[in-house]
C-alpha cells in the first residue's frame, strides 16, 4: 500500500500535534509541515 502524505500549511500547528495525528492514522505516513517562512519539516 502506498504511503500517504499529509501536507499542512498552518504555522500555528506544532510538530507534537502533527506527530500525534500521524501516529493516530498510520505509523508509516509522512507529514510535511510548512511554517510561515516556507520551511519544510518532515516527521517519520
């Protein structure tokens, strides 16, 4: 099954929340969070 990718463009969300959401859905998903400056954060 292909990995799911969640893209979030809301700098008010912190990585702890994103990681929790990731773990709640599937531990093999990838989260890409863009902060207000356009930086890319990946959490496995």
